[in-house]
């Protein structure tokens, strides 16, 4: 008997027709979850539609004895996200897990990248994640339980030509941290995965579901090696919320946002020269801390004002 089963749970996985999303859907179904496999079926650049992409994964799950239905709604639209969540509730009676994996990538950097490039990434990654979370929130609140896994990327660390992708993935981090604070009172936990796997974004073609057998590196970076961590974050025993984890190639790690203690100027009028003189102290990481939310950071950052009888305010 598995310690981490999903019997009786219902999961929605977006972008589940290929690659990493497919691996998530198959693992959850194998562990007992009923799964809605969502995929618009477009290209890596977000062009086109193909309902058969989601249906093919459903066929795999059903053939293995699992329960799943396909969905080809466009989560970049509010109507598409609502239709997706409605499909899960109507077919399976509830919604416990939402994994936002759908994404696109169109390489480009300044000065050549245009507004449409940025808008297309934000529409799928950031707005799409907002749309599905917004649609999933009422049923999760009503039952007092939910698990949401958003997808960010190590791409936020920066590359010359991933400007739009990195911007959108950074936006998802802010979305997740805000939802974390809102969901705490309702049993809803929201976390982030930054996956590292050989998929279409790493060179796999649109027609390939698995890495080519002759490529040793691609086998070592199978999407299946990301899925265990995402499944753990989706489980009722998940102990965290608002966190970022990287997974791939057999390595699992935590990525976090932190602040240094910094430098507090003794008077009310610091100068540029004061900043320059204390640059080492401002950057000293020896006493860094990890704010749980904006209020925690604000209280710590402005603690010196309270110590002198002042008032603090969050930004």
C-alpha cells in the first residue's frame, strides 16, 4: 500500500498533453487520482490547437486502469479556465488539486523583442495561472481544502534572450505568494515548481512525447523525474505553502526569496556617500532572513522605527 496515494482526489493538470504535464497526470492517476488532462494542443510558441493531444494522454491513463477525461480549453481566457474547472467538478464531483503547467516560449531579447511577444507569455503563464486559480478557489474554499502547484522557472535567473518568458515566470511567483496568504485560512496550499527536464522547450519536437532513446542526457532529464516532487506538493500531507522548489535529473532543491539585515543609518538624512560607505553591510548575507509575507518583511525592515517610537506602514 502506497503511503502517498490520491484515492478520492480530483486533479486538474494544464498543459498535460505532453512532456512534464503528461508525467504529472500519469503519476497522479497511477496513485489513484481522477485527472482532468487539459491541453490546447498548440505548438511550443502557442500557435494552433489539437484536441487529440489531451485525448491521447487520457487514453494512456484509462488503458492503465486510471480515471481521466480530456479538456482542450484555453486557460489564457477566463471562460476557458472556468470551463476547465467546471468540467472537473461536474465529472468527478469535486476539485482537490490544480497544477498549472501550461506554457509557451518565444525566444527574444531587447531591442528586438516586441510587445506581442511579452503579452503572449503573460497571457498563458501569468494570466492563465490566475484564471484557473480564480476558478478553482470557490470549490476549494467550500470544501476547506486545496492544493495548487504553479510553474515558475530557473529562467528567472536570467538569459539574454528569455526576456518575456522570465518576466512571466517571475509574475507567477508574486501571484503564488499572494494566494498563499489568502488560502491559509481555507486549507489551501499554493507552491511553485521550477522544473528541469528535456521537453519541447529544451529541443524535443512537437511530435515526440518522450526523449529519443539514443540521447543519454535526455533520458537522465526525463519529465518523470520532476513528477514526484510535484505530486508531493499536491498531496494532503504537503507541509509547506508559498515555497519554490526545483526538480530534475534526480536532484530536488529549494529556491527562496530572502533579505539581508542591511544597514540602518543613524540620522534621518542619509546621503549617497553613506550608502557607498556601507555597501558591504547592505550586502552582508550572514544574517539574512526569509519573510513569510509582506507584513513580516515590513515589520523586520522597519523595526528600527518602532524602536525609536515611530510608526510603520507596509508598502
